[in-house]
C-alpha cells in the first residue's frame, strides 16, 4: 500500500504589498516613494525627479514584515508557474 502524500499548503501573497515592493538580484528590498499622485505642480523639477528613484527598505523589522507578506518575492522571476 502506497503512502499518501501530505498536502503542502500555498501561502497567499498580499497583492497590495506586491505592487509596492521589488527585490534586487542581491536580495535587497526596494520600495517606491509616496506622494507622487497629486500636488506636484508646485514642486521643483529636482524633487519631482527624485520621486522616480526607488529606495531600499533598511530597518530589519520592516524587511521581515514585508517578506512575511510576500512569501514568493524574488522566486519565479524567470519562469513563473502556471
């Protein structure tokens, strides 16, 4: 009699977090900056250009929290399942 295989459960990705964070090749977490949606007319060109840059998530506690929300972040980049 063959042993029944234990089913492994899939973890759900928090989609709101998935849209906000990206991972680099070295495994660093990057985030986009807030305040880009409106009231930009009266900002300087330099400060508007700085919105385009992504910033690294540095506090270890924040990184841990984001990684928990995104269990598959950084995996399947080249060959997504499905």
